[in-house]
C-alpha cells in the first residue's frame, strides 16, 4: 500500500484551486488551505469542502501529519514559504518561479536535495501526451540535427489599459512579468523536448501599457478613472537564443495579443523532419518531412509509452491543461513515494528557469548577447 499523502495548499487564488483539484485527482488528501487571512481561509475551505482549519502558515508547519505543501502564493513569498516547509521536513510543490533570484532557487534546491525531500515545480506543459510523443521521436533520432528552433507564447489578459494584477508590481511578482510568467514555460518545454540548452541570448523587453490602476491582489480589470501607477514590468519580450551546439532560436512573448488566450506554440526544425505543437490545440501535433507533412492525433492506442501513459481519455475526447496538472501532481506524489517518474520538473528545473530569466533581464538592460548560467552541481541530463 502506498504512503498516504496529506497536502495543504498555501494560497487560495485561481492556481490554488487548480492544485486542490489535482491533489484529489492524484489520490492525495486535501488536508487544508491557508489564505491571506484566517477568515478568507475558512471561506475557501468551505468552498473547497476541506474540513480542517489552519489559521496561518505556521500552523501547517507545526502539523506533523502534513506530507506536502503546495506553495501557490505571489512570487515574492515563494522562497520564504518553500524554505520553511522544507526545513520542517515537508515535501514542496512550488509554483513557478521557484524564486525571483537564481541564487535563492539554488539554495532551495540544495536544501531539498540534502534533506532527501521532493521539490517540484509545475512546468505542466511537459504533461501533454503529444509533447511526450515529440520528445520520444527526438530521442529515437527521427528529426536529425536541429536546424532552427522558434515559437511564441501569446496571451491577451493584460491587453486592456485597465487590467491589473499583483504580477505587475515588481515587489510582489519580481523584476520580470511576461517572460518570467510565460516565457519561462516555453523555454523549459522546448529545452526538455528538443534536448537542448540555450547557452546565450539577446533579449528586448517592452511595456505597451504605461500605467495601470493602482492596487494589486487578485487579477482584475477595473473601470477607468481611479488612481493609476506606472508599469515597471514588461508586457512583451522578444528573445534570440543560441544553443551550446550553435543552433539558433527565436521566441516572442506577449500578454497583450488580442484573441490569444494561452497560445504556447513551438516549431522544431531538424535536418530530417520537423515538429510543431500548439498548446491551444493540444490534441494534435504537426510533423513535417521533405516529401510532405501530416497531423498526428493523440491516441492512447498508438505511439510512445509516455503518450499512452498520460492519455487519460480515449482518442477524440479532448484533454487539456487540467489533465496536465493532474498528471504532474500524480508524478510528484509518486516521487514522494520513492518512484522516479519520467520528466518530473524539479527544483533543478526551477534553478535553470531562474538563470534564463536573469539572463533575459541582463541582456535587455545591456543590449548585448548574454550567457545563461547553470551550476554544474545541479545540472541534469536532458
């Protein structure tokens, strides 16, 4: 019989609710939730049908029956809360970014490694079945040497000049917004699928909405007319990249592209074949060859073992983001039980992401090509 997993979600916003559902889907026990105040925590616990009441984060740390803490709070709180949970002997699933500074991410990861605890980071797009299929075909050598890598991650939730979120404020969200929030997902996914490491990059950042409504908290759109503050984080980013082998890549990131809700798209062009994946159409992938192209449809009856494992529904019954999240949490819990699931993103991946974000910020400030660093002691093989 497997080890019982009792989990507490810290942070009661949208992503906290996603974690709560995934905990239950993975067979864990949702033991509690901690919100910004005991009163709000009690209301959310009622809404999520959680019987236990934790007045604050310290009460969670003191509860020896809690196995894992899901950190779903604003970015600036991640390091302190994740570090405290690890120090209390609890496994941690921490929303990205693991930290807004690479040095802090490294410290957390080393702490988890030294304590023998799982530290997982939800780069959940790895869990689309067809992403696994493309990766497996790369491992088999189907694509040949990469010629060029390119793509984009586009959203429109910050398009309105009256849209506001805590992510806009560097003191809560960190010095990068659009790239750290979604560009980091693209880089993690492409490096993992293609088996590459971007060694240097040249980035430019842009803020297209100069001021937004004052106030933070949950994401919201207000009516105009109230006080406004200057925006100090980027709405868009463009990045040129080069791998250690000299393969060039390009990435466009935007949170102000009308009609694009969550379009993570990449194309990997190899000497023998190419592959395209579009997160908004995750049931199919495009495969190109010199003599033509075809569309691959997710099907648990065909393809790689990992595509079959992560296909929760029959072909033609669409899977999506929630299924990815459920599979990610299930793999994190399997790791807590001592298994070694393939492709689980951990603190090492959070460190890698933090280094890429720092390189983007440094390049944009200096207008130069900038190297991307990753400590060898934390490096893993793609």
